[in-house]
């Protein structure tokens, strides 16, 4: 098991607790909105950065992916704009979640609400270079939507 060091952001409500896995087989740990000053309303079509109250130290060779919660998406049309978001191992600032309301009515993000999932993932960096030519494949340069009808 990989350990992730956490620190509370200034003014955060520490009583909310740390990100937590809801089941023994869960890939993502739920993180909560840390809004000690009250709820934030997301109007239809709007996006808002919601604080988690946390900072973290992720080991080199890993990232944390910030992913949406399916229940919020299905029931309310709430999504994460840049899903999955990435928290890099060298970032030490406050962790926020960019939420967007794709629904038809305003949505209240309340203090302590589970707003996203944090998934630890390994990172492999590439060595990019220019080559004289690229190998051939059956697909070739066929682009968007070219791999099938559906």
C-alpha cells in the first residue's frame, strides 16, 4: 500500500476527515467539499472550483486522478470538467475539484458532501523524439470515428 501524506489547508474544517474508500473493493477514495462558510450553488451550465481543504504529498512515480462520482452525474447532471483531473507528485498547493452543472436546475454543493473520487495511479514518463518514419498499422491515419459504426 502506498502512503499519501496530507495536510489541512488554512481554515479547513478538519472534522470532515480524510478521503476514504467506501467499500473494500473501491478504486477511488471519496473526497468531500470543505465549505465551512456555507454551500455553493452551481447554476445550470456553470462551473465552480470547490475546495477540499487538503494539500497532499504524492510519491514520485504516482499521480492522483480526480474522477467524478456517478451518482451525482446520473441524479443531478453534475460532472467534473477535466475528468480525470491530475494531481502531480510535485504539486503541494490546495486541492480543489472543478464541478460543472450539466443539469437543468441549480445544484447546491454543501459542506461535507462527497464530491469526487481520488484514484492513485502509477506514472511512466516518455522520452519524446522525432523519427524519420513511423511503423505501418492496419488503421493507418484513419481518425475520429473510423474504428466502427457505433
